[in-house]
């Protein structure tokens, strides 16, 4: 698990990532913002990765690498339910649909996190 919320080059970047490796196969989910500050009680659309936006990704790495990414047509949302800057705690929920290069889709549902973040 990894969680970062940093200010870099004039923009805020938030990342929450979960990975699991079993028998040399890694599965993971990542939600991130690009030059977009997050705030408690706010919901952000997960779509195409670009400056001032947020996106989601599901990936499989191992014998068969597959990378599914949100876009404007297949999207979702990230809701920040708690943001404590003093204690560096962030909580939230997320869901999204994503697509890979061949056109296969995946749905990530009921995502939830309560984490300490690094700056």
C-alpha cells in the first residue's frame, strides 16, 4: 500500500495505490490526481489522466501484463471523506470502469481507504 499527497512544481498530487503479489502475479489498483488539490467532502471524476484531473488504474503484472485505465467514456469517482493535514490522514471511497489497449474492460467497485500519507 502507498499513499502520498505532495505539492510539486506548482501543483498538488494525490496517490493511493494497493498491490498484491501471489505466485509472481501482481494485481493492483491505483487512484491519483495530477495538479489537483483534494479536499474533505469533495468528489472528483476519474477520467483521462491530464493536468488538473484524476484517474484510476487496474493492472495485472506477471505472465500476462494488462493495464486498464479510466478515460472520459469509462470513468468513476473518488470521494475524500476525511483529510487531516496535521496528522496526515486521508480517507475516502472510489469506484471506476477502465479499459485496456485491446478494448477489454474491468470494473473496480466499493474501493475504500483509511491511510496515513507521506508528503
